C-alpha cells in the first residue's frame, strides 16, 4: 500500500489528531511566553542589579544558551525515551524555571533559572514539531505542524499583554511577569499525560508493532485493518533494521541537512529575536515614552498573531517555498525602511517598519521553519535533523541577543538594520535557487525523493 493512494487522498483530520497536535503545540505557547516575557522586565533587572551592557546581554540571552544545549541534545531523549515522555519532561522544566526565575535573588541565580527554561525550550523545538508531523495526514501536515508556531506567537502576545497589565503593580512587578508562566506550564504537563506515543517512533525505534498499530487505528479510523497494516509496513520499510542505522552526516542527507541549517540560519539573521527581545528599547530609541513603547510591543504581538494565522491558512495551499519568497520580499522592504528611517531621523516610520517586518516574518519564515525542518528528514534521523535545525536557530539567536545591547550602544541603529536587510537579500536568492516544495508529500515518499 502506498501512502499516496486513494485512502490517504481522502484522509480527513479527526478530532483526536487535532487535540494531540494542539497539546503538543502548547509547548510552543510556553516557548513564546518564556522567551518574550523578559522584554518587560529586562530594563528593571539591569537597574536592580546594576548590570553592565555586556553582563546584561548575557543575562537576557541565558535562556537562549540553555535553548542551544536543549536543541543540540534534544534528539537523544526524543529517540531514546519517546516523543511523549520528552514532551512531558519539557512541561516540568518550564514549571521549575518559571518559579525559580521569579524568586531569583541575584543575577547568577537568575541566569541559572533561565538556562533551565531555555533547555526546555530547546527540547520543545525538537520534540513538538516532530511529534505533530509524525501523527498528521500529509495534506494537513503543514497546518497541524504550524500550530506549534501559532502557539509560539500566541504565547508572545499573551506575554506582551501580561507585561503591560502587571507593569507598575509594585516594586517587584517583574517577578510576577516571570512567575505567572508556571500556570500554563502545569496545564500543559497534565495534558501531555493524555496523548499517545508517535506511531512512527513505536514502529521504527521501539519496534512495538501492536502499540504502533493501535495508534495508527486512532489516527486513521476510516481505514480498514489491511490498510492500517500497509501503512505500518511502509513505515517499517523506510526505517533501518535493528543495528543497521546509517550515520547522519552522509551524502544522501546533504539536501535535507542544508535545508534545515539554512532555513534556521536565515530565520535569525533577519533580526527577529533582537526585535522581539528588545522591542520596548527599540521603540524608546525611536523617541517613544516607556509606557507607549510597551503598548507598541503589544501591537507587535497582535500583528504576529494575525499574520501567523494567515500563514497557516496558506501553507498547505501555496506551499512552503512560496511563503518563504513572499516573506523575503516583506523582509527586504520593511528592514530597508527601518534602516532609512534611523539614518534620516524619520522616526515616525519606525513603528510602521517594525510592524511590516513582523508581518513578513509571521507569514513567511515564522510559519515555515518548524514545519519544513520536521518534514525533510527520514524517520531514522528525524530527531537528529530537527536537533540540527533547532540548534542552528538557537545558536544564532543567542549570539544576536547577547551582542545586540552592546552593538546598539556602539553602532548607529541604521547600520544594524541595513545588515539585516542584506542578509534577507541573500535569503531570497537561496529560496529562489535551492529550496524545494514539500507540501502534501508523505514523509516516506519525501525521504526517497530527497535521497535521490
């Protein structure tokens, strides 16, 4: 049986898959909330502990350094213990980090707490998109895997709103901003107890055919037992035999490796994390008051949410490649506008440029990155491939976030955004020349195509 036969062409998304996907994608909500909530507290933390620009940058990027470690090694627990157990562990890490960050008494304790949360974020960017892609029907895989990004954005919006509501409630309002993340973390961990294991992991990694067939029957309730057996056989056939797994760094995986690395590299060289982490500071640089800057930051979150929703609606219609092209045009125009506004002193254009930049990111790279990385690797190396893409993303995110405060204090902001514009020109050339379309292609069939 082929995964492209009539059974799979008529496949519909049942409510179970939607529920499991949304549960897994809640890791993205915690990811978005945790990474951006610091934007409302960062200036107060710098003042409270009298941090130099360099130390302040390290403190703000501590989550990202934990994320680098979590994403680098996230493939191992995801393959060794399974997707479900890894997702549950992520929830526990988030709970501990949120409470610890809120109670930190000095910058060193704060950094350790944020490192732990970052480790959970790194794991989530490996395990969650991978899990969703492995349980999703091909024709809806982009939409369902994209819910991870939607939840990241939703978490960002909620973090910005939460910060604006909690700002000014007292001397230690920043502690409440960070500690409130424990509540959704507890809910997520409880929901993870209700999802099943990935059938592809059960069949190809654990070699537990009865358990794998049981989950496949839940995923494909309209298919006959013979068709379910055929799906299982195709998954097993695409996986290596016990002890026969090939090495990851080999010529036949060159294309997916380059795709995963470069989509993550260009994602961060757009400057997205610098904008999200330091949005209030950038608005202040443009002449806005502190309160107005916080409100403008909420606007960034709303724009992210709206255009991510549009991207999710388009990703299985226009495809991944077309969204990257559209996003590249938007990146170049908006970043170029911001750079010009800083050079010429036309600061009133900076909010427009930033909102346009966020829209371009949301509909392009933001929607595509985690979907594309989760699709292009074979089952035997999907966790390793996801770890490669995720770690590349977070290494550059950490570097940019660490050095942005120092760079902004030494270099005219127009040059910073001009650099980001140039990188997005390179992204456009790469997408047009090398990126392939993965829309609607079953995972096992894509494995054969990319190997060729």
